[in-house]
């Protein structure tokens, strides 16, 4: 589809949505909410379409003026200066429009389930896992998102073997979806007397939160076990069988929850995580089908892929997918400079999609 066709299509869709909303009394609450959300997404795109069209019209008028000016040198010079100014601006505005016209990932506006797991490296890997979990918690706070800790499995010395959170807010998944993968740390552990640099790792998974309509989970496909919750070192932290383990038999996915004292609340949390994992598995399957011609894509979704290294002695963070290095490790871990990495990953993904003519 040509750029002109895409421009015409998005404007026509905006007009159609506005017409439907003008008769809001005939719409259901869900339709009203969906159309209102779509209109809010269409309006900035249409504003950019209007700007590009206006610049093109102004250029055409200036060219006509040059042709009609005859011997009026001053008028010709003025018209050519206007053409030069438009020509210097139009490519950037066209590029901005092409980015806006790229189809959004339908999951971008969703909330997300964040899972961090310690990998190779023992206690140091668990301490790094806790650092990463804290980094995302601070990042969420900076964006005004709600960060709900769902489950944490601690090591007893401040590390996290596993930690899960539900992050809710505006475009959470869009900003975090490229964080999935293996994060590696290089530093001298506090427990290392010899001062040697150790390398350890933690795995991050960011899953779009699934809605009930997305995934049909049959009760017959679930095995639900209840047990008594325990804390670090195995000590009992609850005197009732409130912890819940849900196994999805067809896929073998297992989710446990024990943070709440209520079995009902633990089950609800576990089901939310299970739905997200099932939805993410289906999403990954569809992406794999599309990715055959996109081997270099930024968001491969491969959890085993080493995506980033945090080198504490040198104070640097390197994202290996786009060869980006920032000497701002403290600010990245603090959640302050993580936006720079996210922005660069998003820009690279957009550039690849533009180059491939993705529709």
C-alpha cells in the first residue's frame, strides 16, 4: 500500500469513528470505550497527515508562483526560498508520518506481567535478580505506573530466586516488551574476599496481561494443589493451606502463589499469571511464523538470548542487540536512564519495520 493510500485510509477511518461516536446513544459501553480509544490513537496520525498535505500544497503553490512570476526576480527569489524551506522540512515530517502509520502491536497498550529469575551464578545471580526487579519498580514509579508485587522467592541475604509483578498503566507493554531475555552482570560480589570479578545472569520475561476473552482456560485442563506456605529456609509462614499451585495439563505450565493469606486471592493471582503465560506462548508462536524473514528483529522474544550486560567496574551498560553502550550504569539501575535504552530499541525496531515495508 502506498503512503498516499495509507494517508487516505487513516483519515477515512477517523471520519468513520467520529460519525459512530456522534450517535453514542446507540453504542454499548464497551463499543463506546473502544471507539473513543481508537479515535485518540487516530487523531495524532491524522494531524500529521494534515501537516504533510499542507506542506505539499504549499510547495506546489510556490512552484506555480515561480512559473508564473516571469521577470519578477524578487517574487521568484521569495518563492524559491519557500520551496527550499519546505524541502528541508518535508522529509522529516514524512518520516514522522511513516512511523505513525506503522501498525501498532495490538498488545502495546496492555498491562504487563514481569518475571525475573536468577540464572547462573548462585547467590550473586539472585542478588542481581533483586537489583533488576528494583530497577523495573523504580522505572514504573517514574512513569506513574502501578507496580504490584505478586510473588517473591527470597534467598535470605537480599537476593531473589524468582520475583513476579503486575505492572499497570499507560502503554506498559510497549515500553517493556524488549526487556525479555538474559541480563548479564559483571562485578565483584560483596562476599568475594579476593576481589575477583564474577559473571552471573538473570532472566527477565515481560508478558502482556491477558484478558478473560483472550484465553479460554478449561477447568478440566487444570490441576490445582493447595499447600502450606513457607518462607526462606523452609520455615512456615502460614498455618493454613493457603498456597496454590496450578498446573495447566496440556502445556505443562506450572504457576505457584503463596504471598496472600487467602487461598482465593492466591488462586486469582496464579490464574492471572497462567493466562499471561498462555497468551504469551500463543503470541510467540505467531511471531515465529512472521519472523522467518526478520532474523534481525529486536524483539525476538527468545528468553535464552543474552540481550544486555551490566559491567559495574566500568560503570557501563551494553545492549548487544543494537550495540548500544551507556556509561550510566548507576542511573540505569536507578530507573532514570533506562528510557534511553528503551527509546533506542524502539527506534531500531521502527527503522527495521520501515525498511522492510512492514504492513
